[in-house]
C-alpha cells in the first residue's frame, strides 16, 4: 500500500478515534436540536406539512412546553421506539440458536464439506449467511476459511480475505430475514413518521433485493478472490500448527434434526397460509399487505426457536426446559449496549420530529434538489457515496442510520422515493465499506488471525487485501440497485423505488 494511502487511512483512524461514544453523539445531537429549535422558534420559522398542508411552526424544546414534552415523553420515546421491540424479539430466537451452537455448526459444516472447486464460493456465501450469528461470524468464518484454504494447498490469507469479505462487506445481505432487517426497518419507520404516520417499513421490505445480493456477491466475491487476491499473494510456503475442530457426529445429528424441524415448521406455515380463507392472508386472499407480513417477526422468532431447541436437545446442551430461557437471557446480555444506545437515539429522533425541525429540513432540502433538477437516480447514488464516506468514521450501522434516517428518509419521501428504497441504498454503502474502515473493531481480530500466517502483516496489508472487495462490491451493488429501480423489480413485497 502506498505511503499516501497509508497516510489517509491513518488520518481516518485518528479522526474516528476522537469521536465520542455513539451514546454521547446522540446526547450531544439532542442538545444541539434543543438549541436549534430555540433559534428557529425565535426567528418565527414555519414549514408547510407536505401531507396535510398545515402550516407548522418550529417549536422550541427550550420552553415550558418543550420541558413538559422532554420530561413527559422520555419513557415513551424509549419504550415506543420501533426498533427496540423488533430487535429484542428477533434476538430471543437468533440468540438462542447462536448460544446452543447451531449457527456455528452450520457455518463449519457448509465450508468444510464444500467441494474444492466450490470452496471459495462456499466461503463467501457462508460469510454473508453468517450475519445471522451477528458479530460472532467475524471471529469464526475468516480463520476457518484460512484453515480450509491451507488444507487444500491454497494461500490461507486468500481464504481469510474471502471469509472477512463475505462476513463484513456482505453483512447486510441474507436469504433469511435477520436482526439487521428488523433494526433498520424500525428506524426507517420512525423517521418516515415525520411525513406520514401511516407508513410502516417492515423487516421484509428489502428481502428480495437482499436475496439477489447474496447470489451475486457470492459469485463476485469468489471471482475477486481467485482472479485478484490469490494471484497477488502467490504460493504460500509457511507452515501452520493450528487446526480447526471438525463437526462432531453429535453436532451433525443436531444440525440434521434442526433442518428437519425447520422444514416441518415451514411446511405447517405454508399449509396455514394456503388454507382456504387463511387468517394470515388479507380479505382479498392476497399477501400484500397481510397479517402474515404484519406478524413476520413472531413467525421468524418461532422458526429459530424450534430449530435451536431441536439442535440443543440433540447435542444435550438443552437438558431441561429451564435451559431455554437461560440461553435466551445470555443472548439478551449481548444486547445491553444496543439498548443503552437506543435510549439516547430515541430521544434525539423524537426531539427532532416534535420540534418540526425534521419536517423543515426535509421540505427545504427536497425543494433545493428539485430547483437544481437533481431528483433522479443520481441523487440516490450521491447518497450511497456519502454513506460510504461517513461509514469510515461511524462504524456502527444502527448508529449511523439513526443519525441519517431522520434527515434523508423524509427528504427522499418528498421526492417520491419509498423509504424502504432509501434504506436499501443506505445498507449497500454501509455494508460494503465495513471491511476497510479502521474503526471496525474486528479488523484487529482479523489482523491477529492474519499474523498466524504472516508475522509481518500490518494494517496496510489487511486493507490492501480488502480494498478490491469493498470497491467492487459497492460498484456491483449500485448497479443492482439501479437495475431493480429501472426495471420496476420489487425490493420486497410490494416495495419499489417510488411510493
């Protein structure tokens, strides 16, 4: 890596490390909104609500009415924040599957059993799919992939890079609806309420787009590995003493029973859905909208719980009914930092909306973009690139979206864009740059794995390996988003580019 690029990365890392904890970022932003609301109120600023046509004044949070709102709404802002319940409910099921070892076994089984010619594809695919295990995938997939590559005579660092690319750059994509979908859609819904209280962004609104992303990124990631990364690395001549434990017969039986249970669950669900006059379909017999989509989180929750219990009972990590809530509680402990962050984020977003500053910013920004005739796909691409840049200094995807959504969701809604489309644009930029931001805490973990094969490897070594994945993934994703938009392909059930 050139000295210029190293210098840029060092500056990004230095600037990013100076940022306060995301919790305090939202605290400071809430205070800034309070001050801004006072200034705008004193100036007599108003805005016409685009939905109702009502003339809204900017309400000051530093006033008697504002103080009453701040103290009286604090708990409701927190407990009523849409992402909170969605994510915690999802983690009861996904967290249970992680704690009993189901997700780890599935990841290991898929990679270790892949035919040599398909290993690279299996690694990328497993890394992407591994986001179901959340951050655990970062410490499981890259070292496992490196060991598999080494075992079959390929350069282990190429395997590690492929595993990290799938896990990090492909983090937001998946075949299944995951916690990320619940978290981001909840934030999007909160932001959209500044314009239209009736709009709900559901966890499945980006589902079709993300399914296509898994398939395309798996192929693209494998080609990058085999055509760019491996030729650059050459032949590996070192020796490795570390081995990776294979899947035990008990774990294989557990995985088999979990899959069977999952298939039975899906079969029963399909039976209920397609039953005449099914309560899960709407009055016209359709699925968009429907009680099925409204209840997708509980449906997914019980899907993961059933599979996790089947696996846990088979491998004997669940020996009594009391073990199930115990593992669920352990999963909830991992969410404590998220809960604390949401408390501050929910106050900031609520203050922004109550004061009508959110509406004012959205309306005036939309008017400005319209006046310069920048309302088509170029403005969306600009938004994607801005997100990618900001991700270099704000690593947390949920924190960054909680910052950006209250501004950009209403603004793009006024330009006619569906908030779920804007959310998809955010996700591709945030995800593809995860592997090159120095603020990613797992970069140091992956670097430690890398040094097991190359003692001289440094941050520049790792970033130079990951940069091709990041740039090409982002480029391919932008093209895919444009194809979905221009061809009118739904991003999810009933969701296209425009509302």
